[in-house]
C-alpha cells in the first residue's frame, strides 16, 4: 500500500488514529448501493416545491452573502483520496469513483450554478486540490475557491508528520504548492484547517496578510477555532469565513460562534451539513460502518456506534417527516434547514454523485414560514443526540485558542 493510500482516510485525524484504523485497509470498495430520487432544478431557476403553497418568507433565494462574496447558497465539498483499487478516488465514507468522474462532477456543479468550491491540502493529500485545479480550467473565474492549510505534511510525499503546522514560513510554502496544484494565480479564501496551539494566531494572520498583499490569496478563514482566536485573528486581518461542522446533527456553533460571526460580519460555511450522510436517510439503526478493507470514517465516530445510532434515528425520523411535508428529499430538507438559520450560511455537502449534487441544489427551492421553522426547530431540539461528533483525538483539535502573542 502506498503512503498516499495509508493516509487516504481520516485526513482530519491525527496520525495515531490514522495508523490504528488504516492497518486494516486493503483492496476493494463499498460503493453506495442507493440513489435517492433526484429533484433536479437548475441553480438560478426557481423550482416550485409541490404541496408548498405557504408564503416563502424564509426562502434561500439564488444568491447569498458570504463574508465579502456573493455565492450560490449551496456549495460543493471536494474531499477525496486515492482508493486502494487502481485509479479509484474515494471519499471519507463508502463511496468511490475515479478522477475523470470527479472532474466531471465539479464541472457539472459549476454549470449548474454552484459557485463555492471547498477543498484542502490534506485531502488526498494533494489529490483533491489537483482534481479541483484540473476541473476549473477555463471556468476558474466563475467560482469562489477555498482551500485549507495547517496539517503538518511532508511537502513532497504528503505524508503526515504528526500534528499541525501553521508556522508562517510553512504557510508560504504550502500556498505556493497549492497555487500550482489548483492551476490558479489566487486562492479566494485561504482557511487554517485547525488552530495550531504553538503559533499565535496573530502570526498566522500576519503571514496570510503578506500573501494577500502579493495577490496570491484574497481572503482568510478559520476552521473550528476557539472563540478568542476568532476575535484576535479578525483584529489583525478581517475574516471572510468560519468553517465549522454544523447540521441538524451537530448544532454546537449556535451557542457562541454564530453570534460572533453575526457581530463581526463573518460568513459561515458548514462542513458535514448532511451529518456525514446520516441526515439523507441512507443510514438505518442496523447500519454497521466498514472498518475494512476500506475505512468508513463513521466507524470511529461515537454518535454512529450501534447504541447511539439507534437512539439518534429519532432525528432521521424528524427529517423524513418534514421532507415528506415539504415534498423534498431528506438531504434537501436538511440543507434547507441550515439555509433558513441565517442568511449568510453556506453548506458545502460532499458527494461523489452528480445526481446527489443536483438534488442538493434543490434545497434552495424549499422555504419555511416562520411558524414552520419554529415547529421544525422545536422538533430538532427535542431529539437529544447521543455520542460525540468526532473521535476524541480529532475532537481535541476543535475550539482551540492559541497562546497570546508577546
Ligand atoms: N473544515 C473541516 O475540518 C472539514 C471537515 C470535514 C469536511 N469538510 C468539508 O465539508 C465537506 C462536506 O462534508 P462531508 O462530506 O464530511 O459530509 P456531508 O456533506 O454531511 O455528507 C457527505 C455524505 O453524504 C452523501 N450525500 C451527499 N448528498 C447526498 C444526497 N443528496 N443523497 C444521499 N446522500 C448524499 C455522500 O455520499 P455520495 O457520495 O454517495 O453522495 C456522503 O456519504 C467535505 O467535502 C469537505 O470539503 C471540512
């Protein structure tokens, strides 16, 4: 197995966790056996949602403000790795395709009107940026491109060296390589993947500021930062976005991070907006996630462990009930709920399937009256989710503040 294969999954996890779970990885892939029916509107077109005759006060519309940008309300996450089968490209869960299909997916998404494309250095490592760069040839100016730095990788092999690295000289090196892989002259939003507790955030922001002065980066963002770090970074260099996990399954950002974003005018990008696929209705209480030959990341996530999973199905029931009521698919309902929470939130669902990408776009056509939204929020709140959202070693990297700058 190549170094890339070994590091293919769990890219947001520390190396110890990767090693433990990747020992079992070998050949062959589980390919998604299902395809939900697709509601396939074209982005930019207003698609009637049958049975929804209520006023559309909360409709997502076709554009929304995300920090300094205006984007289509649903973006696309490009988090892929080399699979163990020759030529295959896999996601973090159970899906596989190949590079030409990934390129086609991104081009189709842009053709459909999606404008926010998310990726990261560590996704692959390098492979996802490479694919995004290839896909955006000739259409680069149509999108807002965000990518991330901050994991400590060998710049040649991509091998995880352990921990994080946001030292200014490292950021500069990483961005040069990212620009080459992305085949572009600028990164629209450069995001620190995880706060590096060794490097004061002022130094990180200063390094990004220099890259902005050179025109290589346009804006700065943070993923899963501590709240003090948000304020300190923003004081040095205004943040365009915070990118955190947020969905009906994990509502942590509502307590502190969303209010800070509102106060400071920072856009919010939701990762895992479909709860790692859980909210799409494709998971049942009996689902057991693969630990071999290819790891499904959910196999090590406490909220998807058998007992927790059975309890958490109550949320899927809420999603399905409301999806039916709104004549939508569960995935569309879950995304529409996010869009209805704030007008400056943009989810970036990940997918390997064109039909799913098109289905997800359909979320923008779903609207809630204030009364419906209140009822739906109450139904979501009534379910208490069992199990942590990430394995402990990964969770420890979230909500971190850097030491003060002396
Ligand atoms: N900043 C960070 O630390 C961080 C961490 C994790 C992820 N991210 C970003 O967030 C993006 C999305 O997160 P994610 O992929 O972890 O989780 P997600 O978007 O919540 O869920 C992805 C899963 O949902 C399935 N799916 C997507 N659309 C569907 C539909 N309409 N119907 C049924 N299934 C559907 C996908 O399978 P199919 O392939 O079969 O569609 C995949 O298994 C990533 O691509 C990445 O860019 C960032």
